[in-house]
């Protein structure tokens, strides 16, 4: 009988590869340094990109497989790598930095990982990584300093840029004139010789696309029709006055609405002074329209304000002007129009310096007439060769006066002293009766200023350079009913900017 088989147990033990020892202290020290760096710099230090999605994570794992030190991949190392890499997308790597380095050590097979050659190679890699970490730390500190400096510089540039942007919205312009003047007045015992200056400056600020505001200062006294300042007085300081202060609204096509103290809004043929002196600045409101063919100007202006005591009433007047600009042929242009000014001053005292400037006063020292001024004007512009030639005529009549009610001015000009080396010559004849216009506003040079004079004006100018000219003007006039002689010579040096 066969013997029963003895029961036996066989246990098969799988020999596991030896596990590596703990990382050397140098690795731990390096890991701590890495953990203090930003994620991007950690990955740069160990040669890995910062992962942003799963596909990159998978690709990186395969890259690690191909770059193993030797032998077969270690599963613990791979799992540790995967765990770290899967968190790189969203975490700052502090949680997995040590695992990433430790995993790279566990990556190799047991026998080779413990070999002297492997240890030496790891030491060299650690030294290289340590050097790279130190470089990155230094670069990081340098970048912080540069970033701080750039922020400060950027802030300064922004402030300067804002200031320059505002400065670009402000325009400055002006002029300076030095004048020698000789006056030979038959009513005076001797001639008058004087040196005078005129300085004007205007600043205009663009508030937005539709609105501008302006401010102008000028030399001289408070004379409404002169900004000349006579030199002398022992070198005393001279006065500067408010010449303009206004707003200008241009939000309506071809139209400007102006308010304050501003340049005369009415067209003056050849800029003559029959009705308006060039220095006169109306005060009030004005509207200007010009589409290139037709133009219209209107204004409501103040002569005097009322007072607290109630003894002085407000004095104001208005004016309107219509005109056209027509091209009759090549180099032939006609500008013509009509104006009406209603200045109700009869019974009022003179408005400046108690001077009527030639207008008729009653025995009580008040204006005898209103000034209902009807004006007709025309200006023709053409060329003679390359020289511009213009001819103008300006006529005015006071509809309220019974006599001495008309004024007339006519003249021509050849050339224009604008570009360096260019010149101009002009001749004007004017006859302005005593009550044709309000004497306060007419030319302050012709016949000594005001109304009640007639005669000739001869002008010449030469452009010495850009915005610089030399000019001579000679007035040969007669004053009043007695027709006394009044001659005036002006020699000017002008600068514009």
C-alpha cells in the first residue's frame, strides 16, 4: 500500500531590488534652495518646463523615461514623479519639489544607483544645479530691483506725458513792436518826438473739441484804442492790462459763438480803420458764420455798466453784417457786404476820459446823436505778375445825424511783406466827418484820432526775415472845419511769434 504523500508548502519569495538610501545632505540643501524659488525658476533649474495641461505632463513623463541614468525605471520613482508633475499645473511646487528630486534619484536601478560612478555623476549634477540655483537667485534679485526702478520711471513718464498732453492744448502767440514817432501838429507849438513799444501776448486753451478759452495781455494804458507804451518817465515800470478774456464755441458747423472781451468779429476791408481801430476789443457776445462763400457776423456789446447807486444806466449796442466772397476769375476775388451798427448814446456822457473824440456834444456835455451806422464795403484782390494787388472801398453814414454824417475810405496795396525779402506798398485816402461814426472806436492814429479829419496815408514795409519786418507809415492829414495840418511819421520794427 502506497504511503500517503506528505503535504508540503512552498513559498516563493520575490526578491525586491534594494531601495536606495536617503538623499545625501547636499541634495536636501539644494532642495530647500529650490523650494524658495518661484515655480518657473525651479523648473528652469532642473531643466523642466512648467506644465499647463495633462498632455504636457504625459509628454514630460515620457521624456524622463528616455533620460534615465541607466537600468530599468524604478516604480516608486515613477509614481513620485507622476504625483509631482500632476500638481505642477496649479501648485507652486513647494509640495512636490523634494519629491521631484528624490524621484529622480529613485529613477535608476538599484545596483547602478549605488555605484561609485553614479554617485560621482550625481555629485557633478548637484554641483551644476547648485550653481544654476545661485545664478537664478541672483538674477531674481536683480530683476526685482529693475522692476522697482522701471515702475518708478514709468510713473514719472506717465506724469510727464500727461503734462505734455495738456501743454499741447495751449497755443501761445503774440507780437512786439518798437516805434519811433514824429508828430507835426499845426495846433501845437512844436513837433513831438517819442519812442514807443507795443507788446501783446495771447494764450488759447483747447478745453475740448468744441470749446476754447483765451486770455490776452497787452502793454499801454487803459485806452480802448491803443496798446502803445511811451518810453520815458525815468525808467519807471510800465503797465500791462487785460486785452482779451473770452470763450469760443465751435460746435456748430461753420459757426463760432464768442463771449467776453475779444477781437473785433466784423470784417474790415483791407483792415482799414474807418469805423474800427485795430486795437479795439468789443465786450459782450458775438456770433460768426462763414461757409467760404457767404459770411454773417453779429454782436451785442457793452459800452458801460450800471452802478450800485442807480445813477448810471447800462449802455450797450449791437451790430450785424452780411457779406460774400466770390471768385470772379483766376486770381480775381471779390469780397463785398453791408453792415449796420445801432449805438444809442444820445444824451449819454462820453465813455472814456470824458472825451467825445470829435463827435458833437450838446451844451450839457452829452452826445447829441445816436450812431445808426450803415456801412457798404467791397474789396477786390488780384495779382500783378507774382505780386498780390488789392483795392478796397468803405463807406459809412450815420442815419441819425443831420450833417457831418458820412465817412469814406479807399485805397490799394501792392505786394505783401511776409516771406523774407518780400515787400509791400500801400496808399489810402480817407474822409471822416464829425458824426459819421462813434469817435471812440475809430482809428487812433489818423488825424490824431477820432472823427472830423481827412487826408492821405502812405505805407511801406519790408520783411527782414521770417516773422520780422521793418515798416514806415506817413500820415498827411487835415483836421476839423479849419483844415489845420496834421502830419505823422511812424517807423516800426515788428516781430511776431
